[in-house]
C-alpha cells in the first residue's frame, strides 16, 4: 500500500476490495497514526506495527481519504448518543400500540435531549454531560418545605452543594442570549 503523508503524525492509504457476500466493491481507507508519548492514540492495534495505530473505514464515497476520515470522525460518537437516548430516559423498549404514538414519544425524547444540550450551553458547563449526570448532579436536590422567621421557605439538602454553588449556573442561564438567524430578526418599520 502506498501511504500519503498528511502531516508528521498521520498518513492515509486506500484500496478497493469485494469481500465474500458483498454485492459490490468497497473502498477501504486506512489512517495510520504515529504513537506519541505526549498523547494517547485513539486508533486500535489492527496489525502489529511498532509505533503506529490504525483506523479503517469501508465506504462507497468518492471523496479524498482525509475528507472521509474527518466526516466519519464527526459522527463517531453518535452510537454513544443513541445508547443514551435508549437508556437514560428508559425508552429501551419503547413501543406503543400505534406507529404515530411511538414516533411522537421518540420525538419528545429527541426534544428533551436538545433542550438538555441547550441547557448545558446556556449554563456554561465546561464539557458534555450525559442526561443522567445532569439529573443527579444538577437538577435533583432533596428539599423540605418549612418555615424560617414565620415565612414559608424551601430548605435545600446540603449534599446538593447549596444554592451558593449553583449561583454561577443560574446566572449563566438567566444571562443566556437566544441566538437567531438574521433572517428572523424583525425589520424596523418607519
């Protein structure tokens, strides 16, 4: 195989092959990554070549190998998001009697995940957190309704971290600016 160097650490190679049982020839793209001590390589050891890890993609796309690799990398974490959709809201076996009811429930779950992603962005959370983590670390708090100086008060649990630890999050959410396209901005009329 001829390797095309992309930079000092990465090289790409490709070939075409029709495997047993396949209807057509597929293009195989290999990414070779030099292992560095300063950072971990994400590829797997498909074959033993000291100092390198490899990634392989089988595709029918005609794009340049590095473009195929970048496109697949953007979608690489999708399997984890789908697993979260199945397990976090408990919809692993979600199947209602009618198709449209199941579709509506699935769309509501997708809306929930989009709202949670926007909540993370608006709250300024430093990295992605799974819905179960958001629920247990941020949203769920033990509380008791009681009185303080003859006024009704909500007493929050200490294990939650208290309101003082949540004030930066609340401030970020309250200062959140809704981003809209310029196409949707109202026109000033005279």
